[in-house]
């Protein structure tokens, strides 16, 4: 179904440049983890307070992912906590997937995530929760997740390969911080009194713990209140 996605992307100069500059690097990175470019699937884990995008990968037929690389988020707007409205400058928090690729982005190369998801829509009390959240290059942002142009060449190309291999939805899990038990205690103390936020983070932590334990894509549903449930 997606065998021509790479061919279509290669029509664009920046993608051809990414292949020229990064193909060998990506092949070596994957080979070190016994994965090939024609067999890779991806999952991205973002931790906002660490300014980090961790890249997990597996073959198409494996069920568990392994962490293969990390990229530094080089600029961030807003503060910890979810995005709830247009113009708040917030980076979302929750469980998303890449839903579009832009090889001619104003920010070099970009990949959109499906914000607002069903949880965001149900939890937002504003008529417009906003949108157009991307992982992109150029190191400037209002609510997005920018990495350097050099890094986006690699990550974009990895995602193109995954899409070309039939991975329709590349998961992107965005957490406020690494939600370990100790970090939770630290942040709960800092945000004491903000019950809605702490309840939301508690719900995210369940998913964080489950992924870190099993390293598998989460099977997520959203209830009427916008809370995530994990199956």
C-alpha cells in the first residue's frame, strides 16, 4: 500500500538531500540493532522537561521496540502541562501519531501530529483547541517540537522508511517529564494544589509505566471525560 511513499518523497529536493547526507548513518544505526531500512517501524517518546525525543524501533514483525537514538529538542515554548487552546503556546501532552509529512516546510522538513486528539477535544473547555503541531527543523517554535535541520534529516528519513514499510500511524507519546516514581513525587510537590493537572499527569503516568515496562505500542482508548485507558 505504501511502497511508493518513498518514491513520492524523493521527488523533493530536501528529501533527496537527506538521503544523500544521512542514508549511511541511518543504515549503520539500524544495523547495530539488527533492523533494516526496508523493515523498520518507529515509535517516538518525547519528554518536554528533558527536551528530548527518544527514538524506538523494531522490525515489522516484532512486537517490542528498542531505543535506538535520541534527539535534542532545541527550542521550547510554553510550560509543563497539556495544550488546551489555540494560541496558548503550549506543547501538547498525551498519545498521538504522525499524520502528515511536509518535505517543503517553512521549517526545513516537518511531520505533523494528530493534535487535538479525542482526549484533547473532550478535556478542552475552549471552542478552538488549536492545531498544526509539528516535529520540525529550524530551532524555532510556538508549541511545536523543533530539532536541528541536521537532525530532522535523520528523523524525517527514518519516519519515511517506516511509512514506506506500511506503518500508517507512527506513535508519538508526549510526556511532561520522565514519569518515574521519584520524578512524580518531585513534580507533585511543585504543582501541589493544581488537582486537574495532577490528575491528568497521573493518567499519563499509567501509560508511561506500561510502555517502559513492555516496550510495546499502547492500545489506548479515551473515555467520556477524556481520560486515557490502556488495554
